[in-house]
């Protein structure tokens, strides 16, 4: 069965979906594991957050324990098809080596004769990290020749890169046309399983919290959630567009997307029709400019001063949202409540972290900034699951299909057809 969504693929019986790494024999085999090791670097290429590297370790350790050789590949940043030295994965190889207490060899490229030679020399238990896939234009173009060269490095292809599953690139889509065996890894499995638990047949009330700066990037997700969630809570600068839609003056400097005011209004109308409880801020932190040293004050949304800007939700809103969350059984959260990168505007977001951490519910967080906020507040262990995906997580919230999952399903379907016609 092909659903392109991956949800069915987690829950269904093995003969109806694509297999996971623990369902095929990998002993003595070479595995090409596609991971998302796109971790943030500072200006000196120091890794500032290694969550994504840690996320891949269960799959790598399993492969090593089972006697496979591991060829890891990933993109890093957006080098646009050229070799950009500061986007080398070499620091990732070093960190991974330290985490695994084992040598991780770094390849000078991801395809080509030199890489082929290194791969040929690998023995079970060896790990090789290929250089940034996006140094080649073929990766983002989903080029067949590039995909084929990647596939030919290994006996088995393992996709464990949830965070890039929304991109139709060669290392997650094209490669499945050429690899004889395609499976997914444990990180992918967890990501899809938790998302499934939150969104398909969840324990209710299901509360979705959507924040962040731009409503345009999340409006489709909000519209999809109108058919799924019991309550929707809106924070962050995107709430300004909703406030404007119900005729509040939000100050001339506040971020707002005027072209979406009408759509925001119709979302609120639809929420009402669907019986979805829709929450927007009732007060806010305002600043005279976007600056850590700005003058700030707290006002109700009725009294935002004309030449100030809204930078965070206010204390009354935090209390209101906490009340709305008190009886939640499932919470899904994407996007901060304010411009939390500046301390003076971070309180709404950190209070939200604490509120969610204190609920008795299944709590799932996804999307770049939101996981940073949870880590910053030191509450990560009190959340049920923190997704490694930003764009991919959002795509799932929109009810959209993930090309990488579609490709795995398509491969599995082809294999079944081949088997059926052979018998
Ligand atoms: C991410 O960090 O969002 C993923 O690694 C995907 O990267 P991209 O947005 O550059 O495709
Ligand atoms: Mg991204």
C-alpha cells in the first residue's frame, strides 16, 4: 500500500509497508545509511548542537553489532552544488567518533573512484562518513546518474534521515531506484510512530500549538489541524495577523502578513464551525524596537502603542494557554511564542515549555526553533518526543506527503510485485 505519508508504514504489517533495518539480514553487508547530520556550526566550524548526530547512533550501533560495515552520508547546509570547505562534514566525523568511541573515517567526496576504493577496503564494523552530498548538483536535482553511483557503493540502502524526507533529492528518492534493498532506520521509525500516535486516533483533547514568525509558512498546517485538533493555540508573530483579522491595532512595527489577514479570518470562522477551540494572545510584550536593549512593556492586545512592536506573548496569555492545556491528553507543538532568541522576549516561550512539561499528556515537539527552546529550558527529558525535523515535521502537520517515504513505499511495492510474478 502506498500512502506517501509513512504513517501507515509504521503501523501496518511488514508485508504491507516498507521494511525497517531490523527486518533484513545485514550481517557482513555494506550499508549506505542516509542520515541528516546537518547540524549547526559556529564561525569556527564547532558543532553547537549535536542532537542529530546522537539521533542516528541507535541505527549505527545496531548495524555495527550485527556485523555490517557502515557508510554514512548526509548533506550540510546549502552549498548549491559546489564544494564549500566550511560546509565539510569532517567535524561531524570527529564528533561521531568521540560519541561511538570508535574511528570514523572521513571520505574526501561522496562518489568517485577514491571513495569507491575506500569502500572496497571496508570490513564489518568499519564506519566511513562520505563528504557533503550537496557538493554535487546531482543531489538536489535528484539526478539518476548521481543516485546510481551512491546506490552502487553498498548492498543495502538505509534511510534514517527524517529531517530531509520532505526533499525529493537523489540520496533520499533517486537512490531507491537503484539500490537492491531499501529499508528505513530506527530514527525514522520513531519519528513516524510518534507523529502517528499524536495525529491519528490520538488520546483527546488533542491540542496543537503553532507559533513562529511567519504565518505564511504554517497556514496550511493550521488549516489541516482544523480537521484534527480539539484546540489550536496560536503564538509568535504569526498571531499578529490573527489579531489584525479581528480588527485590533497591533502597532506599526509588528510583523504582519497583510495578504493573509482574510485567510486568517476564515480559519477562525472554520474553527468555530468545526467546534475547534481557537486561542490567540490576549496580552503581549511590546518593544520600541527589535533590540536586546529595547524599551519594553506589557500591554493588552487592545492597547498596543502605535509605534511599538509585539515581540512576545504576555503573562495573561501564558496563563490562558496554560489553562487551555491543563486537560490536554495529546499536545503537538511547533514554533516559539515570541522572538525568544532575545532574552527579553523569551519568557512566553520558556513558560510554554514549562507548562507543557507539567501536563500529563503525550507531548511532541518539532521544528528547528522549538526544540532549541526546549533544550534551552533544560526540559527535554520531560517531553515525550522531540522531532529532529523542521520542514519535514511541518509537512506532516500539513497532511502532506514526504517524498522520501513515498520512495521507500514505491520500492517495497516494486519488490513485492517482482516476487509475486516470480512465483
Ligand atoms: C533542515 O535542517 O531543515 C534539513 O536538514 C533540511 O535542510 P534544507 O532545508 O536545507 O533542505
Ligand atoms: Mg530547513
